[in-house]
C-alpha cells in the first residue's frame, strides 16, 4: 500500500544492503519460473520493516547456472 501511494510511477533512489541468500525455494508467485534457484534478500534504508527484507530478488536456475561465479 505504501508503494502504491508514495512510489508508483515516480523515479526514486534508495540505498540498500545485502542481508541473505536463500537457496532452492518455491517461487513467490504461482505463475513464476518453476525452476527457481536463489532468492537474494535486500534491506533498504530507510526500511519499512525491522524484521523482513524489503526486496527479494528471485533468480531462476538457468540464470543462476549462467552466472554462477557472480552469485557466489
């Protein structure tokens, strides 16, 4: 809801930092790539949550295998 009210259709800049990598999880959305390999969790500053990541970057198995050294 905050995104829709404050950020949608606007150009913005955020600072963020890596927090964690989760491997071999189910895709976040049923219509997403079923060959999901990695989720990269990012906290933004300022953050909307003290507990959860603000961004989850989902990486398919194919993209992960192509760029494995970068992700490691």
